[in-house]
C-alpha cells in the first residue's frame, strides 16, 4: 500500500470533486481510496508520501504522437504542413529500429516528465530495410514504464499515384494488412488494466488509398481494436479532398465507414457545422493538438464546440518534429489559451482544459472506465505536482497554477502503481543516456542525408 497524504486533490470524477487537502491510497496497481482530509491511521502504508504543497491529478493522457520524430526536430521550422512533410519524408525514409528506439525512449521519457502516464503512438513510416520499428517503440514504452497504445500506421499512396509521400516510403496493401495483423497478434492486450493496446492508423487522406482505409476498418472491427487517422488538419487538405473526392475530409471518412465510437481522429481543425454534428452523432472522438496546429499555422480546432456537442476530445502533443516542446502539460495550457484567443476569455476554463488532458483523453482511447480520473477502483495512474516553489507559491487557484503557470516540478508520477518519475527525474531510465542516444540518432539521420 502506498499513501499520498496532505495534498490538494483534483479527481476529475463525474462530479469533478476537488479536495483542498486530501489523500489517495494505492494498493498494487489500483486506487483504493481518494478522500478529503488526512489519510486514516487504519491505512497501513508500506510507503507514505507527505505531499503538502503538492497537487494530485490523474496522470495525463496523450492521444496523438509520432515518437520517431524526436530524431528529426528543428527542421522545416517555418513551413506549412505539406511543405514540412515534403522536406521530412526523405529523411524519415532512412529511419531504422535503432533510431526509433532512441527517439521513442527520449520522447516517452519527456512525456513522463510532463505528467503523461498513458500515450498512443502513430507510426506510419516502415522502410524496407528498417527492421522492427514498431517493436522498438514497444520496447521503449516498456523501459520507460508508460501505458502504451501504439498504432500500426501505413501509407500506400505515393507521389506516382497522386499522393504526397515519395514512393520509397509507401508500402503495398498486402504488406500493410499482414503487418497489421502481426502487430495485433504480437502486442495487443485487451485484458482489463492492460499496459498495451494496439490500434490501426492509415496516415491521412492524401497519403493512403480509399481501399486501404476500408481494409483497415474491416480488420480493426474483426479484431476489436481501435481506428485512428489524421483528418481535417489544414485548408490544403480540404482542397485536396474537394479536388480528389468531391467532399470534405469528414464526409470522405464517413463514406468509407470510418466514423464511430471505435474511432478517434487527430486534429479536426477545419470542420463545418455538419461535420461537427456528424462526429458527435457517431461517437467519433478527437485528438486536439494545439501546439502542432499553431506551429504549422494550420488553424484552431473548435474544441469547445466539439465538447459542447458531446464529442470526446483529448489532447495530443503530435509528433516532436512539429512540436519540439512535446510537453503534454504544455498542451493543456495551449488548449486553454488558443480557445480563448479565438473565442474570448470564457471559451475554455482551466478545469475544462485539464479535462481534455485527463478524462477526455481516456474517453478518446476507450479507457475512461479505467484511467483519466482519481477514483476508487481505477488504475493507479497519478501525477503529483509541486506547486509551492518559486514559480507557483501563492497562486490562489491550484488548477490555474498548473494550467496557466510554468510547468511545475513533478514530485511523483505513478503508472499502474509504479513510480516512473520521482522528484522531477525519471527513475526508470537514465535521462542523460537517453538524451545522448537521441542526439546520436538525430545526427545519424542528418549526416546520411548526403
Ligand atoms: Zn500527427
């Protein structure tokens, strides 16, 4: 039994209970008590964390990322999405499992440092000579200790067939189908409390064929795994869909059976009212990536309109190559600020922003019965933030301190009851070794560019 005592607790439960001073007890990988006041003496803790000056929240949930991109940060820094992709595809064509392992370990380590306990990964570049790049991300997640939802991504529409990616980074539909089935067979764990669930994720309307989207939906539904893709990210994508399919991106997905409560889509920036209602009506969830959208000048997602319509909205840092910061807590702040910049000061409260980063993300990944809030019986994924030091001491509202202030030191991050971060440092992997390996991986990709 581990007891965290004397902290402010923001539960994100259905009543949004908050305790100015409270406690949380963890037995194994489950939360067994969350309440106001000091922990009862009857709780016999093997470890007791005196947490005065701290704020406990659910561990944050990251609903969109490309871990391998940690090795290609800081490139095409002033480009639009299509310009950025066109510059980076040839670099990504040279990744292999060693590069991906180093990039993913660093990316996951930093996600943990920013309060993330569960993350997805969308991996869609599989060079023929690259080895087991998906397996490398799984290895990295096990080493860092995060709950992991990797998706087997794919691209089959190269430049010669009218797509955006160069032909050398696309695969055939047969290859993709076989690899997707193999990924589910090898890694997917559907059991309660699972640390690893696989999804399928063709990349985007301009890099995959309609046949591939249909294949993926059929396979996902036959195997009971979730579906993910990029949709409605930029105005250019709108134009591409109008020209090639004669409809909006969301209508295109709809025509292929790609909307439903087993689907979550990244971005959803350019939505008309009809598309927004259709997402709500079908139970399709959204991964909102505010920093990436701002960095690429893509636009501002209608996050509050989506949540008001009942859509499950989570947050994503998106790939590190379009969000060098890759801080999940940073996305909570960015979501609040961008919503207000577009819609006024009441467009998103600090608590609504934190909802997106916690229970909203859990809903988007289909895990809201298990994670995303601090409740008795849920999995012990807990972030404990220190808010009594120089940048935060004296801020009246602890949630405002967390969401609007600087990133606070992370006193403790528990994932499945196990410490991953203590006193603002990773305890599962060596941060300096991870940083050095990531630097070497990035240098190798750059030096082989010729
Ligand atoms: Zn993305």
